[in-house]
């Protein structure tokens, strides 16, 4: 608790500090390549009906939105006088972003990663190591994201005097959900400006995948007060909504209940006694048993709608986006693409659907080849 | 038996409390009852029974593994209370994580503690700032909600704990304060922080006995902590390692107990 109090104080102190903001803005524009493009998908729009746009977080440095938060927190860690960064990672995108920020800002970096995820996101393990980061394999529990977070927290409670825990999503104890949202809200700010310039109006819907939920919150936050803009979150439906086969916290009425995990009160997949359930998703980044607390609020207040896409639907979306638009999405982001294409028929030709394309799919090549295999020949 | 009665009884004899932790249901519920009886006979003064949780954030590899074994062997909250009810002779303390209590219902959980003879509750992932509702449920059911204090806790947070304690004057003399010997998680350590006496003194200002845990594994460490002023010593992982390796427990516990005299 001492650690999160110190972090809360530091964040409050620096978040509006002109020098901090200037430095972060410099890193985001001159290093991370922001603003990212807003791409109009002519081919998909023609085929599916409404105007479909992609917010191209896959074009940000390191290939996903994760860099926005990693640079923000790493800079904050420097201001706090910390010399070491630790982080958890599922898909490896947050780990790579942290490794990158650590290298750029001169902070020693260590990343915890479940051994199952290390196998399915091998490319990202190499990338982290290339940047001088020590990747620590996590063998406990389900050997995925949840367990990597446990291990990072266990490290931090002993190391916080010199170490910052660079948490990668809108999860964990306060101030993380708020702070990560703030650092990611640059996505929605750019999106709104780009959309007004291009179309002179707001979109009908913004669709994003939701694991912990940082890319979704980042894309939505600027639109919270624009009640006519539908916010649609897509969870991982895995092999279907049966125990242990998915990570759709909001879709499983029996196991997805409010609970406390890793310092957060939110919807959590669990058994009747409160033991945390195991999850499955083809995408490591969505394979997590809890969801960011702000998503729980948006769901209960009905400001956002949540649904899910299954493994095979995400894979099909990868194929469609490659063939029709020449873009290889991350498996996580493909869940959002799959759902957007599914609901497109319910919209008019003039409606605008934005998909937040949170990351690129190079890291998933092995999984995709294994699953689609012959179909690509 | 209330915890305060035990400390009073030991005080008269000039002894400190040996507090032992075992994970309930590891390797089975029946074995837990047998092991508990064995270590109580050997000198355990207060028994901490862990209700295993799938994601034990404050625990090191030894207790994590014990928790997983217990859950795999079928331990759950209902069976936990059934098992605890079969163990008597010393005050019993439940150690678990908040989600299990929250899902069971705070009132119902506190009542079940009382009904199975548990008079203390430790919840490492529940910060004092958020502990109000559970504290109330515990007070109404004769259970002490025990606070964990880290050696680097700020004065401000110490005050928060102090305020919680003094909200009910009658509670000031019950239970104990759990002082972590080191920052971090549970688990046997070779080297322990040499100087704790200053912190122990500070924590005693809260008005409760101070029990030190995290990392204690040997009689000479127990002796050292007693010399530094600890009122109780907590040993967990070192005991669980012996349980798991099917080593002799009685002589180990006796050697720890001897160091508290």
C-alpha cells in the first residue's frame, strides 16, 4: 500500500506539470510516431455497408497502443527517481513496449511472462531480450497473464523503494486504472479530431477488443459524453461460453461475478466460492479472468455494450482484413474486427463504424499459420 | 479461546507465543487435522489455518504450492470450516484473501469463523483503509481482525490502523499486530533483517502484542526476535516444507517453542 500511495502522489504531482507533459508529448510524436493514422477501408465498406474506419494503433512504434502507456509511466518513474522497471505481459506487446521505454529512458527492465504465453508469443520474447530486458518465466497457476501480474506484484512489494511497476492495462489498485486510461486517452483525442476533419461528424460506433481494457478505454474516453456514439467492447469468446473455455467476463452469467482480484473490485470469472477461474483465448492479450473496473462501471451504467468473438471468428477476421485491406491485425484486435463485420449489416450506408486496431499481428504469425495453415496456400 | 487470553497466559509464564501456519487441506483435510494436533501437542500456541486461494498474492512459492495442492484436493470454504471445527486446544486464526470472504458474505464468514472456534482473521490483500465492513462483521462475532504492518509503513498509515483499533476501545487489548520482518512475500529466508527492535517498539504503541512473521525458519532466528522484543513469532513456509517432505514435525516445533522461553 505504501507503494501505491507514493505512486498516486507522484502521478497527481506530475500529470499536469508542463515539463512532464512536454517531454511525454515529444516522446509520443518524435519517437512513437503519433498521431497514428485513421484509415478508411474502401473495400470493406463497399462489401459490408457502412463506412468502416480503422484507428491504426498497429502503426505506433513497437506495433501496438501499449507504447502510449509505457512511455508515460516510464517517464513518471524517472521523475520519481526510480532506477528499475518491472512489468507483466500477456501477448508480449506490453512487455516489448516496456522494454523499449526502459531502453530509451535508461531504466533497467525486467518483465514477467507466463510460460504458456512465452511459447505462443516467442517473437516478442526475443524482441524484449534484444532491448536488454530480462524476461522472467512464470510457472505458477495457469502460466498466463494473471499469474504474471501476481509475480510482478510479489516483486514490487519488496522492491518498490527503487522500482516502478509499469502495469500494462486499466487494472490493479488505484491509481493504475485511472493513470493507464489517461495515458491511453490520446487514442480517442486523435480519433475525434481526425474524424471531424474527415467526415465533419462523430462515428456511430467505436468497436474495441477488451482484455484488461486499456485500448478500449483509450479510444472511448474522449467520447464518453457523446451519448450518440455507441461504445462496443469485444471480449474473448474462446471456444465458447463454457467454464474455462473463454475469457468473456460479462457474457458468463454464472462465473462472471463481481469480486476482488489483484487490488481491483470488478467482474471476475470465478467459481461459487470465489476461486479465480482459468480462462482460454487464442489471443494471449485477452486471456485474463478479470476486467478493468471502469469497464464494469460502463457496463452496469449501460454506457458501453459488451459482447464477444470466438477464436475461429477472430482468425477469420485476420484473413479478411489481410485480403481486403492488406493489414495484418493482432489476434486481440481481430476480435474487434470480427464483431464489427458481424454487426455492419445493422447499420446504414452513411453510418460510420470505427474499429480500434490496437496492434499488428506479426507476433501471432505462428498461431495463425498453425490454425489457418492450408487455407493460405 | 480468544487470542488475548493466550497472550495473558503466556505472559504469566514468561513465554512468547509460537504461532504456526499451515495450509488447510494440504495434503488433505484429514491430514490437516492430524498435523494440527501433532504441532499443538509439540508446543504451538496459536494456530494459523490458511484457507487456500487460487491467487495468493502475499505468499511465496512454498505457500503458493501448498494452496494449489489443497485446492486440487478439494478444499473449499465450507470444508475449511468443517475441518477447523475438529481442531481445538489453542486459539485459531484464519488467514485468507478477500475475494473468498466477499463471495461467502462478510457476516456469514465471520459467523462461520466463530462457530468453528476461529477467533482471529488475517486478510493480507485487504488494506486497513478498506477494512471497515469486515471489521464490523468480525466485531459482532467475536473475531479479531488482525492488521499486517510492514517495516516501512508510513506514520500516516500507522495512524489509520491506530484509528481503526481505537474505534472500539474494548478491542484495544485483543488480537495481535502482524509485523512483517521484511518487505515482500512469505517464505523461509536464510538472512533476516538484523534490527527490528525499533520497529517493534513503534508498533507496540498500537496497544497490542506484536507478532513477527515472514522469513522465520530457525530456532536461532526465533531467539533473536524474542531478544528484540517480539511478543510472538510466526512460522509458516519452513513448517510447510517439512510437511510436504514428510519430515518429523514434533521435534522441529519443540525446538522453535524452546526458543520462545
